[in-house]
C-alpha cells in the first residue's frame, strides 16, 4: 500500500512499518491548520468516501497542558493498519483507490473542532464537528464521480 500510494504522490511515511501505512496528514491536508486536527479530518474524510477506518495519531491523541492549552503533536498521521492475514488484495487495492481519489480532491476537506471535550481521554470520549460544511461538498463530489457506490 505504501509503495503504491507513494507512486501517486500521496505523502506516506517511508519505509513502511510493521503496523501498516501511515499517511502524513499535515502534508496531505496542508491547507488545514494543525489547530483543526488534520489527521482527524483526514480519517473522517476517508471514512466518508470509502468506509475505510483509519486511526488518528496526532494532536487529538494528545492531552491539553495544565493551563488548558493545546499540545500540538510533532506529527499528524493517519494510520491504516494492515494485518496481513485479514485483508484480501482487492480490499487493499480498493483502499488505495479511495485514498488516491481523496488526495486528488483534498482541497474539499476542512478541519474539525471539539464540541465536547472531556478532561481525560478526549481522543476516545470527545465529540468533534466540522468547522464548515466541507463534508457535504466532499460527498457531493464523490457522488458526482462514483454515483451511490462505495
């Protein structure tokens, strides 16, 4: 997956690790400020256009400091875990195709903001919302390109 995405210009972490494919969300969504959680936004966008679930590994996973200030992560990554004996090649190719499509349409993706943020485990229990109506535009473009097919 990493090699195929890299061939198409998708910013991935190389060499590929044992846990799967890691997409550099700060580069993928360079127009989304880190304060709007680009890795979380990328995870949301990918799920909307593919049903593929990734895991945000970035600022959302960090806790605020003792004064309530955001602690920005050094990296904003979207991890796509790839257990070898679970996925077929066609499933991997499907995910690659949808990541490529999303990369081509990345300017449609906007940021996220917390609407409920518990003091601990915010990445697990918190609730986020989009900062604009970007998800509607993204889904409209998806339907224009693919119809109602995932």
